[in-house]
C-alpha cells in the first residue's frame, strides 16, 4: 500500500500504471530482503514469489484499521539458527496480532 501511495497509483494513467501484481512483487521482495539478516536466513531471490495481495479494512465505531497482506513463497537458507528459530516462534512483520507473519517451513 505504501508503494501505491508513493507512486500515486490511483491517479496514474492506465497505460503507465504497473499491475498490482508487479507492485506487490517489487515492494514485497524488497521488504522481505531487508529483513533476511534479522530473520537469520538468506533468501534465494531466484525462487521468491510474492502474490495474494489483499487489503483488509475493519471499523470499530468511529475508528478503523486498514492493512495489506501478501503471501511469500520461495527457498531460503538458514544462516543463523537461533535468529531463524526466533522468527519461526515470534513471526515476521508488524501485524502479528492479526495473524500475519506466520511461516510455514519445510526442508527441500
């Protein structure tokens, strides 16, 4: 959502507007890539897939929240087992209270 706001996506002419899939991929891959050291892993950029962009809105009386989610899929290598275990247990990202940031990991 932040990338869409920065590029004024809604007001871009259709011919110049990137697809939502492209925006989600670029923003999502950059977001995840910036966190890989903290998460204790090295993400394989060739395998990363970012999709499932969704925006969620919930109103509570006069107040509300809005958040966007994406799904990541790809291969990674564990570089720091302690940090990676912490990320598995605690989750990734700021919206964990809403069930976001969970990882499903399997050996390949």
